[in-house]
C-alpha cells in the first residue's frame, strides 16, 4: 500500500506549551516518547517555546569560530 511509513523506533513527540502537558501520541498502536527538546537541522527546539538556550548555543559557536579566526591572524 503506498503512503508514508513512520518508524516509531526513530520518532519522538513534543508538545509546544508554556507548561508541561501530557499528550500521548499513538502511531500504529505504539505511544511515542515525549521529549522536552530536540535538535532539527541544527536548531534546538524547546517544548515551552523558548529560544534562549539556542541563542546562547549559536553565540557560543560563533565566538569559538571568531576566536579561532582571530588566533590564526595574529603573529
């Protein structure tokens, strides 16, 4: 049968809400594990919708690149 197949062993569910809410997602009779955060295409998503940790992570990564670049140009 054509269509999309979901691998429950590779899937997780996340509820976006300001407070923790239980919302079991069932696929093919199996309940997917709920997570508080996950990274997708290099971006960290948080269940409460905040982006502070992701912004801090990106600033840290940029600082490391900049320090490496500056260190390479000093003599």
